[in-house]
C-alpha cells in the first residue's frame, strides 16, 4: 500500500507543477511516460528487493501479472496527475 500511495502523491505533485494548465493531452502523454517509468521501477523493486510490500499484486500470473501491475501503477499516476492539475487550478483562483 505504501508504494501505491507514494505513486499517487508523486502523480499529484506532477500534475500540480506541470506547465500549461488544462492541457489534458499533454498531462496524459507526459503522465503516461512518467508513470510507466515509475511503475516499472516500483513494481520491480517491490517484486525483487522488498517482496510483499504491494497490496495490488498479480504475480501469480507470472510475467503477464507484472505487466498488469505496471499498468495499474500508470493509471494511479495519471489519476494523481489529473487531481494535481485540478488542485492547482482551484488554488490559483
């Protein structure tokens, strides 16, 4: 659960500090790239360095399960980026 929350917080920070507010395609594209990189790092670190730290775990499916975990981390990051963009818009008013 710790890595999922950290990923969400990093996504919120990414969306909050992203230039060009309300540029949803830019946030989606850049958030997907950053989320993919963070997802790969977090999932591989959780699988091999500190096993059992993730609540979302599809490792029983093998390599396909690792890809599902990475996709879930990307989705969490992108949702955090959109939340951060909304927060920056609300706080800037």
